[in-house]
C-alpha cells in the first residue's frame, strides 16, 4: 500500500501546517478568521491582524487613517484574501518581543509590492544600526528584495515590483540565504545585539516612508529551519496561493523534499 504524508505531521497522517515545525513565533494569515474580530467584510479597515502562532504577537494599528484595507479575495491564482497597505499612511506594528529579535531565524513573506524610487520597507525591526529589516531597493536594483541584519545584507536578483511572490529568508551567519519565487541567493547575515523597536509592517521605524503593498501571509521562526523544512513551508504557501510557477525541474525536487512517501 502506498500513502503520502506531508512534512512533520507524517506520524499523524494529517496535512502539513507551518505550526508542525517548532519555533514558529509569528504567523499572520489574511484569512477572515484572523482579521479584527474574525468576521470582516470586504474593504474593512484592519485594526488587528491576529497571530496564529503560540507567540500571540498580534499586529495592530489603532489610528484609522493608517489602517490597511482587508480584501476578501484576489491574491494569487487561487484568489485568496490579503491586506492592502496604501503606501501613504498605512502600517501596522507588532510589539517588541524576544521572539522576533535578530537571531538565528527563518522568515517567510507572501506579498505583492508596488515599489517607487525610494527604499521602502516591508518588515522593519531596526534602530541605531542594529536589528533587521526587509526592504525594496532603488536605483539600478530597484524592486529587488534586500534583507539587512546588523552590518550585513543580502540582495535578491529578482525584481518583485508588481509581482506576487513568496520570499524566504534564512539568517544563519555565513550560511544565510534569500529566496524569491524559487530563485536563491546565498551569503552572510550577521546576528547583532537585540533592540527594543517594534516590528513594523508596511514601512520602517526610521522614517515615515510607507510601502504600497498587498500582504497575504508572514511567518517568523526563531530557529534555523533545514532546507527540507523551508521547502515544506514554501510548498505549503504556493499550494495555497498559486503565487508563481516554480522553475522547470523545481516541482519534482520540492515534492520529494516536502512529502514523505511510505
């Protein structure tokens, strides 16, 4: 008899979920159950984006003019819900927590940015040249995703302007990487002392610049995931959203890594 089981839930025979991997400390998912009181209607303003992990690190915004807008469908080929940040006023904050301080960690982000000429942040926990941030570049590399950790950074070669994408970032010293829609860049990202700034979604801690972006899902693990675990989460996300078509030959590799065949 041949059966398939997905990821770490093989022993239970159930479908894989990101929470099956230990270390998940932030899981923001734009499904209706996780927005405001759990029953939003299309185009509602969002005051609370509920953390699905055990970390209870909710993202919040109390000021009405700065609240993102919830869209009930439209992200990815599978037309899933998302939050739209308008690039003018909108941003959300996750209160400072040791769970998401700069450390050996793994980050996943599902979004569609509309990038202009300025550096703009998607996720920012930065202050006094310490911490970490994910931003989109300007100039010759405009629209490429950059992760900065302390005094080090990695730049993806993929221009994500107006592109639905699944980005995964591994912060692990000399073994770090950034992958955008299956295209991976490796290098070094430093782990620096912790800071007390909140985590900002859709902007940054240093300036008032805001990013025009559709955000569908964000996951942060305070652990270094293995390549197989990263593939599991990426495959889970792309199966959910159908945000991009994997490069030729990548599907069979992802299938082999993400599924246990018994």
